[in-house]
């Protein structure tokens, strides 16, 4: 029967057909659009868990599209790195869809049908980047999700159009540099398949076109993942997008671009190329500057979503620091790409929760600035509770998920021997504490509309957000702590450590480093 | 000077510098034997001592198979001599319907070493495209048959652009 | 028609109606001759993409340009009646349905033996290579339909927006004059 190797492509095709069906069925009744989108993403999540299960216990999936063998046809390769990013992506997409039903009814009631169709195309593009094994195919799907992201950020109209326009121009330049790099590699090797390129490229590492192609890939993907000097589109785009699109943008879209960079630099240009020149050391330094810059700028913001956007810039610095150090660490637990991959999941959980809570404040009472949030801790207890959990996780209090990321990163820095990075991480923890504590203090300890005497006498009536918006926030908030305990005790049920370990083995870094 | 003109000047300088950096390694324009069109050099070489007689008689030499496997290339399954000192090697494709072997490597004797080259994918499209897909227009055959998934992605990009304009610009009507 | 005693409504003749709407007789006649020929040529380009230059994308754009010529010659309200919004929406999805659907049919008919978009498994009663060529024809038609519907939808959106803006400007001018 239909074997499990068809599942990755069927996932993409199902998502595409659902997008078109939403567009047509919405013509008849508006309520179908949310339902079709939700059911499709749920089915996709279940399929991706099956794929992860198969890849962990049986081996990688290798699929020849249209029946032709790889250098001549397109190949879909799913190994543990792919399957892990796919599960994280679809989980956050499902929670975003659940959250968006009431939010979009409130914000854009007349554009519901096209909104969900474009959202489904965004999910299609993101999944397509994750499963492919061919670099030109990766570019095509990068274009799909970029276009959908530009449209979704601008969907509110007004000033969001300008923010999305800046993102559009910068994102298009990034994609242009990316395809230029693909062109350079093709003109020198004649092949577009990742495994094929990895076999042909070793004698060509001194070729200037190949080095220029790598530089173009890094810069083009850095624009899409908002690494330090090229991050300027991020704060505006986050502040004015609808809340769940901010959560998706910060939690998934920039992280899929990070995945693309990891895949290109470790699968196409193997570890031997990266050790020839100190590229990753330079990347680690840029990431360290990004960490400090993001944290300092976040302190200066008044708007809550803008503050969280600069915090995202800082967290991308964490991931890139972990990637930059991945060549020099050899331990079982924190060697290789393990801290980077862990932080991809952790950042998605934490930032998803924070942006959804910010959206909840806007939904309830149109409160954008931090100073306006006074006294909401009593009026919306569950929402603010989840915000506190995610905030203390970002600060790094044990046993939460942010603490696990930071402690593994500190161990990796100590093993790599560069103590300046440890000072950077500790300083940024302190700065995180400053700007998150400001919000928590305003929520809980400042006085609301009722005067100072009444606060202690009469109970404040809670006025919570609707349940469909509350459930994703609570799930993400509680997962911040629960997942942290799972990471710390390394419960093998989830298979978290075997995933990172098999990724290290595939790329020959970490404790599988081949000593020449 | 305005900020935009300074940025434009910087971009021109950057791209010109990139061009001057790569210009010595760019394959010549329109060269019919460039790596993307004909053969790419794999930099695998074997001593020609015993291997040449084996290749001339049509057997697959074990030294070559070993050298290819060390770089993750698949072993050939058939050798055919083209001219004196050059051999075409075919591999077993593993595809379902066209089961004959496909020309993949070229072994050339240079000095007293045997060099391995590989054919570009375009060679198969040009030589066998009409026979395998029954369509004389090779461009259509490549984009709709050999690389059909990319064209699905491109059509989706066009559809996304259309929907995005509906999302952002339409103000009346059902959608 | 004005009646003998001067009462009754004054109806514009066809010529005056045309001039008032900004259209021209020559363009109308030529367009009404050319549009069917352009559409026929577009279908020719789509189907003959396999034999010569052409294909789905090219034919789809030519088909869309026939609708744009109709809008330029006859005005946009009439064009919207000829290609209603529901048809436009349906056609946009239909083309890519055909494309993705052909690939799925390949998997389902062979019960998971062939891969996605591998046209040999299509249940057509011809030889193997011709099955591949016919699969490609289906896909090209699908691409042509989607490209045509998307281009006309883009054009209509931009043209309606300008029509709305012109109407708003005219109304604000009249409102200013009335005051």
C-alpha cells in the first residue's frame, strides 16, 4: 500500500490542496475557511510525528520525485534534523491557527477567507523548505513562504503596509543573493542536488566561485533570519503584524532560515570547508554583538511588541553563537549542533507564548505600550500567569527551558575556551531580567483603575480572553517549564537526545569529530 | 549627498569587488565543455598500470571502484571504449521503467594516470529527452517532467501573488 | 425620445453613449474581431508547448491579455459581467488542482508504487512515452488556467481601485460644487 516514504510529499500536497480549497469553499460559507485550515494542520502534525518516528528508528527517507534518479530529478531527503524542525514548525502553526480564530474575527472580519488561504500557503512553503534535498527546490519554497509572509504582515492595513514593504525589499534582496549563489555553484559543478554537490565539491574548495557562493548564501540567509546588521526590518514588521503572525514570524520563519543555513553549510559544504577558513569564528563574533545589541535596544522600548521583537534579534544571536561554536565542541551532551537545535525549539515555545499574550492585551483593550498594562495581573490572571512563565524562562531561571539553553551554551563556550562569550551570555541574562521584570512589575504590582484602597478590599472581576485564544497561551506557557524538565533529565521517551546525537553523527561534529 | 546615493555607490563597489574576485574562475561564456554542460572534473586519479588493460577488455577495475567509493560515488556497471585512451562508464540507474544503464563517468588517460570525469545532467536531457518523454521541446520536457516539482512551486508562487493582491487591495465583494 | 409636446425623456443614441463613456468605434470593432483570435492563439500556444516554443505560462498570459484588451476597449463593468468574480476565483484554484491532482492520481492508481508526479502510471490507454507526453499536456493546461485567472484577477483589482478612486474624486468635486 502507500508506504511511509510518500508521507513527506503528501504533507506538502495536502497543504497545497487545502489552500486552494479554502479559497473556493470560502466563497460559499466563511466558516469553512478556519475549519479546513485547522483540520489540515492537525493532520499534517500527525503525519510529521509518524515521519519522525520512522526516521528515528528505521533510517532516513530518500524519495525520487517524478521517478528519475537524483542528479537528473529532484530528491526529497528526510533525516532526523528535517523531521525535528518539521514537528516544531507544525506544532507552533497549529497553536497559531487555534489562536487566530477569534483574533481575526476581531481585527479583519471581512478578509477571513483569503487570510486563511495565505496562511495555509505560508505553512506549505515552510514545510517545503524543510523536507527538500535539492537547492533550487529550496529556493522555490523560500519564495513561497516569503511572499505569504509579506502579505500576512501587511494584512491589517495602515502602517503595517509600510513595515511589510521594508521587509519585502530586504527579503527580495536576500532571495536574490541566495539564487545568485545557487547559480555560481551550478556553473562550477553542473549539479543541483545536495548530496551530489557534497561529493563533487571537495577538490574545488579553493575555487573562488565556490567561496563567493558560500558568502552569498550566508548573507542572503542572514537577511531572512534577521542576524545583527541586517535585522532592521524585524522590529517594524513585528510591531504591526497581527499577533499570531508575529508569533509565527519570530518563532518559525526566521528559524527555518537558520535551518536552511545549517543544512547548506553542513550538508553541501561539509565540515572540511568550514575548517579551512575561520568563517564560523566570525559568525560567532557577529552573533555575540547581536546578543548585546538586541538586549540593549529592547530595554529602550515603550511598545511591548517592539520590545519583544528586539528580544528576538537577541535570541537569534544565541542560536547563531551556538552554530558558530559547533565545530569546536566535542562533548556528548553539549557538543556539536545540540545547543543550536535545542534553542530552536525553546525559542519557538517562549516567543510564541509572549507574542500571543501581547496580542491578547491588544485584543482585549487595545493596549500597546507597557505603561498601559497596569494592574492587568488581577483582571486577566491566566494570561499574565503564562506571560510570567515565559518571561522567567527567557531570563533563565531553572528548571525552565531558557535555563537549559543558556547552561548548555555556557558549557559549550567553556569547552571552546573563549571566555568573552560567557561574559556576553551572562550580561545578556542580566539585561533580559531588566526589561522583562519591568513588564511583570507593571502587570502585577502597579495599581489598576481602582484606587489604592480598594485593591485590597474588593475582588477585581476577571475579564479573560476567549477560551480558544487562551488554550494555546496556556499550552505554550506550561510547556516552557515541562520541556525544561524533560531536557534536564533527558527522558529518552521523547527521544530528544538521540535526535541531536544522530544529527551530530550525520555531520561528523560534536563527539563524532573525525580527527585528521 | 543623499543617503540613498551613498548606499547605491557602496553596493556598486561591493558587487564590482565581488566580480573582480571571481572573474578568474568563471567558466568561459558559451563554452560547450564547461562543467555545467559537458564534463566536471572529479579529481580522482588512479595509476594506469594494470587498470588500462582491464578497461580495454571491458572489465571494471577494483582500484577505480575503491577510489570512487572513498568519495561517495556509486560504482560503474559497464565500460565502453570511445576512443583510444577514453572510456565511458555507465551506472545502473535503479529507475523503474527505463532499466538500461546510463552514461555517467568518463575515464581519460592523461600521462600515466587515469582521470575520472562525470557527465553533467544536461547531457541526458539532450540525448535521451525525446526518446524518454516523446516531446521535442526539451525545455518543456525538463520543466514539466524531469523537474516537475519545481514548476508546481512556481505555479504556487503565481497563485500566492494573486491571492496577496486580493487580500490587500480588495475592499468590496465576497472575498 | 422627445414627444411632440416637448415632454418625455431624452435617450442617448448609441453613438453618444459611446462617446460619453470614452470609447472609440474603431477600437471596439477591431477588438471584437481580435479577441476570439487571440484566445484561439493562446490555446494553440498552450497545447503546442510540447512541439515548439510555448507552454503553459506563455499561453496563460496570452489568454489573460485577451481579457485585458476587452477591458480597454469596452470598459470594466461589462468585462466583469463577462468574467464574474466567482468564475475567476474558481479558475484560479482549478488549474493548480489539476496539477497537484495529476500527481496524486499517479500515486493512488498504482497503489503507492510510483512516486509523486511520475506520469507513467496514469490510466490512459496508450504506450509508455505517450503517457508521459499526455500527462505533461494535462499539467500544461492546468498551469495555463491558473496563470490566466491570476493575471486577470490582478488586473481587475488594480483597475477597480482606480475606478473607485476616480469616482471618489468626482463625487468630492461635485459635493464641493453643490456647496
